[in-house]
């Protein structure tokens, strides 16, 4: 059930659409590129677990049907950015991006993309492609999301912080998240691959949630190597997302992460990746120089908004779509209605964004090595997906020490 605020917002959007405001918004914002961001495509009920991060195949097909019906040109990201820079982008153009590379990208998303002849980009993180384990953080979170037990005795898990039985049903959401975080932290910092797999088995017993369907459906697995090749052969551009979904703290770490990620992508596709997406949306922690040193041409964030000829290529905005986004809100976003509302809010807050200050120049061509942005030019981080991503256990964040060993 949507919150009261959400329901009021939807009623207001329905009224705006009925009086033709979406058409006006589209004319006013036509020059902005709409980059869509997806993560998982449900093979079971993952969208109930993380509705901001997963979307059902039917819902995804509805989105693409709408884009076709409403006449939004869907372009490959690479072409869209070039045309944006050269002032030749068709009005209200869209680029579709997918993060991470969950197995459902192949089984659910690609058939829909194919049916609508829609080009797309997949930012692939390669550690779990090579290892073919379920993403540990998500599997732990899912078992605890699904459990119906009243009391959970976590002692058999061997997590030092969890030394007493928990009245699970009566715990607050924050206390549950803290439990997930403690298990995930222990698994990453203290255990190797096999011990983590055994911990998942023990957790499945304690929660009375069968683990076999989770593993067999591969809901939290990433694409295997054959599936990456198949997705690439289906026309999806495979791009960079770091090998371990990491946010490095030094230039050397960033270089190693990008090089390993690139090596696997080239090995699987025979094509050099050129574009990048910041893992977990943490773009503020990356130095743009690290990206230019790795020959990265563009980088996307999870900050909502359209992209213009003046938007820095290492800080591209995207709209995070998922099952939690009602169809009306998706249409409001694509029309530009929500972009206008964001601009209005920014004005009211007195925060003029960098792109409003820089005069647009249709002849401006971005260079491959962008200058470092001034700190005050960086947009305020308004994570959308990252809100879910930031919840402990929601994302496959930093790898354990054991993960840091070479994996291939
Ligand atoms: Zn990611």
C-alpha cells in the first residue's frame, strides 16, 4: 500500500496528465536525455523483497510498450551521448541501462528488449560471474525477509555479535537490518566461500525458508559466462562496474578493479568496454582522474535527473526504475513532468544546479579526459536506488579479504 504522501502525489500527477501538462513538460524538456537504470528482473518474488531494485518482466514490458506508444526514441547509450554532445539528439530520447548483471537479465529482460528492438547497456560486475555463488548479502537478507518464525536463535551461525535468541516478529525494522548486517559482516570478514555457503544453509534451517529454490532459480546469482556471451550476442553493450562491486580508496585500487573488470569483459565479449557505472551510486568517492586514466568515457550515477549537453560525462544522472515505481510515475518521469518539479524544488531551495549556470552550447564536444569538477559543481547526492542499496544487506558491497585473492 503506497504511503499517503505517495497517493496524494499520484492523484496530483493524474490531474496534471489529464490537463495536458505532460505534453507541455515534454516540449520543455525535450533536449534532455532520459537514462533509465534497472537492476534485477524477477525470476521469483525478489520484487517483494527489494521493490526498488527488482522489476517483474510484465512491468518492464509495460515500460517499453509505453516508450514505443509515446514515441520516445530508445538509443544505445554510446550513440545517445555522442548525439547529446553534438546537438543531434532526437527529442525526449531514452537510453536503457542495467546494473550488476543478475541472471534475470538474460532470462527475463533480454526477451523483452528483443521484442521491442530496444538497445541497452549492461554495467557488469564480474566477481560473481566468475564465482557463480549467490550474492551473499542479498541471500542473507532474503532468508530473513521471508522467515515466518516467531523466535530466531542465531547462535548456531557463530556470529559473535548474535549471542542471544531474538524475538524476530517483534523486532523493529532497524533491529532486523542490524541482524542482517552483523551476519553479512561476519561472512565477508571472517569466512571464505565455502564457509559462507554453509552459513547460508544454517540460516535457511533457522529461518525455515527452503534454500534450494533460491539457489535453483538463481535469483541472486549473476549471469554465468555463457549467459554473458549470449546477452552480448543479443546486442546488449557490456560495460564496466568494477570486478568486485567495489568503491576503491586509492588510484592503484581503482586501476586494479577496472583492469580486472575490463579483462573479463573483453575475454567474454571480444569488445573493449568504454563506459562505467559507480557501484552503489557512490560517485563522490571516485576521483575522475582514476576514470580518465582507465580510458573511461562516461560514468553514470543514481542521482535522478535528465542529462544535457553541459552535464559532465563522469556524473550522468539516471532514473532508477523498479517494481516500486507506479506506471504513472514512470510516464511522468519520461514526459519531463518530474524533471520540471525537481527544477522547481531546486529553485525554491535556492540551489541552482551546475547545468543551469553553464550556458548550453550545442557545439561543445566532450573530451575523453574531463577536467576535475569543482566540489561545488557536484550535485547534491539524492540516492534513489542507493537508499535501498545503503540498507545493510541490500547490496553486494565490499568484498572480504578472502575475496580479494585473484579469482581467475
Ligand atoms: Zn551495482
